[in-house]
C-alpha cells in the first residue's frame, strides 16, 4: 500500500474530499407484469426473475 512521504495540508485534503462525488446508477427501463419501471442495470435480472418486488 502506498504511504505518503509527508503530510498533506488540511486545505488540500478538504478540497480533494469535497470534489469526490458518487455517480448515480444508470436506470434501465424494464417491463414487469405489463408495467414499465426504471431500475438499476445490475438489478434487471433480479426483477425479471421475481426475486425483488416491482418498484413503486
């Protein structure tokens, strides 16, 4: 694991943390029991198989 050679300033640390953003999941349209829903791509198979209830 990389170890810094010297301490970074508080302002540099805080600006780096402030710029980080989580990206929202890309939603894919699927049809479950005749209704169209937008669900995350990684959960499409679970909704199609009936493992998860359809979103409201």
